[in-house]
C-alpha cells in the first residue's frame, strides 16, 4: 500500500485506508501533525523564534507509560468485545436524531479499530477524536 504523505491527510477524512490498523495509524499521524502545527503557530504568535522544533514524541520513553500498563487489558485473553450503541454517552439528549444516527454510523464504520477502554488514548488523541466526532456531527467548534 502506498504511504500517504502527511500533508495530504486530515483527521476528519472519512476513510484514510482500507485496513483499519493503517487507518488508525494515519489518523494518529494527522492528529499529531495538526497538534505540532498548532504548537509551531503558537511559538510564532508569541514572537519567539525557535532555533529547532523537535516533536515531543521523540522525548517519550516506554518508562513514561509503565504506570499505565496495569490498567491495560490482558491481550492474550480472547474475550469478545461487544460495543453498546444505545448507551447514554451515544444517545445523548443534546444531539438531534440526525446527529445520533450519524454518530452511530461513524462508530460502526470504525468498530474494527475502536478500543474497549475509553481512557486508553493519550489526551492529544482523545482531543482529536472529539474533533472528529464534532465534525461528523456537524457541531465543530
């Protein structure tokens, strides 16, 4: 599969790749690119010029996540995950019926890559998922 250049992808694209794992990887790249672009813009807006910008991902070490490993599920267990599309966080009363159906449709499309634990992603990834959700529902800020 051809690698997609990071300038050609956006977090809100409906489908970035046929393979769910590649789709998730590309969404992460797009989200990190967006976040890094925001950081670069903020540096420029303050009038400071950075001699060199290094991605914060280069500074992350596996040891930084050891405290979270205890909360990860046992991946050797082949338990089937069933997603509930009628739960209160999906059927929020703030959404219109049209928005709810769009949300459920989007969740079903991404079912293959969804993580059972809602807190498994980093804050950056979760904020980008929120942006995707708002964009898909037509409530983007």
